[in-house]
C-alpha cells in the first residue's frame, strides 16, 4: 500500500474513531448521577418549579434523548460546543479567551522539554557509565517523580516570596489593568486587520516581555517535570542503536562523533521519540491543570478544573472532545512521519 492510500485509509478510520469518541463522550455524561441544572438550582436555593423548568428547557433537558444527542453532535462537529451551565456564554468564546495563554505555556514547555530531553539523552547515552550519565539519569528521575504542584510551590517560595524576581499569578502585570484600561488592560498593539471577526494584531515588545516574565515560573515547572521522560527514552533507544554494526562502520569511515550520534544513531532511534512527542502535542490544548492552579494561570487547564468543580457538563464535554481530537490528529501525523523518517517502514 502506498502513502496516499494509507493516508486515505487512516483518514476514514479517524473519522469513525471521532464519531465513536463523540458518542462515548455523550453517554458518559448521560450516565452520571444527578441533574447538573437541579444541582445548580439547589445551590441557588431556588424552589420555584417554573424557574427550574425554564432552566431545563433552556439547556435542552426537556427534550428526548435522541434529540439531545443530535443537537450535541451538531454543536461538537461545528465547533460551537453549546453554552456553559455556569456562565451562560458560548463555550467556544471561553475557549478562545484562554487558548492563547495555554498555547504559550504548553507549547513553550513541551518544545523545551523535548529539545532538552533529547539532547541530554544523546549525551548521556554517548557517555554511558560516566559522571554526566549518572547525574542526568538521577536528576531526571527525581524531577519526573516529584509532584508538579510541589515543584511549583518551591519555585514560588524561592523566586517570588524570597527573591521577588518573578510574579506569582496572572499572565501580565496587574497594574496594566489600570494603566491600559482603555485598550483592555494590554499595551497598544499594531492592528493588521480582522479575520472572521477576530482582530489580527502584532503585540508590542512591552507586552511580550510582560508575558514572558509571568510565563517563566510555570514553564520552568512543566519543563522540570516533563524533560526527564524524553531524556530516559532517548537514552534507552540510543544505547540500543549505538551497538549496531552500521554505527561501527560510520565511525570507521572517519565521520565526526557528532555526525554519528545525530545523523545516524538518533535518526534510527527516533521512532519511539516521535510517538512520545506526538502524544505530548496531542494533549497540548488540555492545559496544565495542576500547574495553572498553583500559579493562578488563566488557561484551559484552570478552566477545566473550574468546570469539574461546578459540574459544567457542556464545558467538560467540549474539553474531552478537544483532547480526543488532538490525540487522534497527533497519532495520524506520527504515523505519516514514520514512513518519511524511516523508509524501511511499509504501509499496509
């Protein structure tokens, strides 16, 4: 089977998988005990049956199950996701408000973790049994096993409470809300235009520096927690590859050690790394729930935690669907990359 036929086959399979995930996602929340609207109304201590019935009708709980399922599919497949039980706003709007923050945090930390873990893993495998190898393995196991919230609190204690070098919460300085109140709490941007109703603008250097200042501690926490997995995986795959005959042949040809390590050994040891990296990027839109709570970072992770606490079922359904969709797409891309990186792989 050629690459084109494989892509078509995988695309069709992925569509059926998405439909299965959507159906399972709907069933799970239907089987959960209690009615979230009644729980919400109970918290408000509302006893008027008319109010309860109006809320049930507003969110579609008065309709038959199959009607709710079709409406749910429509909301998910069109990207509308419905409305939140708690705020009443459209979920897509709430996702959009937090998407940039999550992409900055998770994207930066994931990329840095992968790069740092792979480079250190290659060096550790090359110096197997040496001081660098032992120290790097112990350090990676230590940071990988420590709870991320504990590392985050230690960093806050050192860099915020004691040194006052970095802030403890938010995505930009709090005083900006007063200084730049006329521009939504952010320094003026260079507006390029509008696309589908969204303003396209270039942030100022002041805004970039402010965001990076607030991004440092949560990013450092996630990098310390994540890089160890890539280091250990890279080291294990490299140790297996470095014992192959073609590596001995490459060295006998007089190639530099860097060329042997990165061009020959790492390329042939990269398939497990591609899978691990793809899964990491697949979960990138979920946010870092625990770390965002520790640093009060307004991303998708903190929003997920709030949705769980308040039983905001439409928001949770949208979150789980986005997670599943990202994982399916990431695995689809990794399967294609396998054949590009390693021509020995045959699609079947």
